[in-house]
């Protein structure tokens, strides 16, 4: 299946209890889960990622987990889907680059199939989370959705006309790296002024550190939460202070919502989704960002692009990547006949 052929297939009634393995590989942890056809996580296991072991070490960890951590039902899984933080060619299952792991050009699909002796698919973790939200979460039943996940970084995923948009080389949906400000803040990619450089968790932390250095007395509450160290301030400290009514934190959150709305205007005008789903750790920690950003989005976007638009919060939380990866693998298997 090529990326452009990633379509939805509804499981038949007899397959309702069919089990699939989902694997979510991040820079610091691996989660392996057994997922049924309704998107329910039947069993799961989480353990740290050790990038120094390489892809072969990853496969050994997954094989051991499936054999010993998920129970006897894991042997019934018909296929396995992996979501990984990096650029993936969905058609070939080759990991082009995973910056958090330092891996390049790894044939993960082939390795996964050899390790578990069953059909496998590999995709970007945010695309997997988007698929999960579409099939089993906030986007269920909607044919045109955009997901934006604001965590440490900012990732996105697109379903258009009931198809996952992966792009020519599998990198489709990198909405966090749309340029928001030409020549703006340094991003962790090779660009400047990306949306992520203003609203990602690491960027909120940096902005808060700069504000605290400029006005330590005005940032006293936030600095105290960071153990008295300005350089240790994170987005979580800002969120905690915001919920306690801190004035600097309120300003930072309001600014973040403004930046977020500005980035989302371009996304909505370009893609015209019926549903915009916002999730990720920053949104989970400060859900008020949605209420702050949505009115600005509606005011600034094209009227035709927002007249039928709904904005909602992601529903699956941390389960989205493993549920989505498993569901996508099941879809590919069903379409293969």
C-alpha cells in the first residue's frame, strides 16, 4: 500500500474481538499494547528506550514484551503496528530519521515482521495518534479532520476525505514546522520562526525563562516552582502558576494562545477540516488554551473555512499512538484481503 492509499476499512462483526499489537516508540520510552477492534487497550507495558542498543535492541525488547508482558492473548494478535517519533515512509516502512534516537534509514517494517513473525506497519507517531483519534476517539465518524498535538514539540496529522494524508515521502502533517514568524525564534529543526518555536513545551519554557531573567521579582512564583533556578523553568511550572492566578504565567499562556491561533488560521484556511482536534501534554496541562485560541481563530480565518468547523480536545490521551498504530495495522491487513 502506498501512502496515498491509506484508507479506512471497517472490521466485520466477526472480527470485532480481533487483537492487534500497537507499539509507540519515543525518545525516552517504548509502550507495547494489545488492542482490540474497538480500540480498547486490553493490556500494555511501558519501559525506557535505550537508543544505544540500536534497532536490533528495540526489536528484542518488543519481542520479549510480547512474549512475557502482555499475556497469552498476545499470541492471538494478527498484525502489529508501530508509531515512532520520526519521519517514516509509510509505503516501505523505512524510518528515514528519528532525531531523538539518532537513527537513519532503518527498515523497521522488515525488522518488526521478522521479530514477531506477523504482518507489520510503521508510521510516524503523530500520524498514528491522528488515526487513533479518527477511528476511535474525538474524530470518529468525521471524514475531514486535522489533529494538532502540542507537547514538548508540536506535531500534526490530517485525514481528508476519509484518507490519512501522509504525503509523497511520508512526512505529511508536520504542522508544527509551518513558519509563523519569518526570521523568528530558533526552532529545533533547521528553520526559524516555526509554530513549535512559540507554543511547544520547550519553547514555552524558554520564553518563561527569558521573562523571568528580565523581571525576577515578577516571576517569583514561577521561579520558586523551578527550585529557584530560572534555567530550570518549564511549561509545567508555567501551567501550575497559571492555575494559581500568577500574572506572569497568565500573560505567557495568553501569548501562547495567540501564537497558537495564528498558526491554526493557516492550517484551517489551507485544509478546511470539519473538525480540529487539539491534544498533547501542553493542552492536557492547560486546556484553557483551547478556549483562549478558538475565538481568535474564528475571527481571523476565512469565514468559509470556519463556518462548519468544530474545535475539540483529543479524547484518547496517551493511548492515541498505540491505538492508532494497532488500528492502522488492522486496516492494512483487512484491505490486503
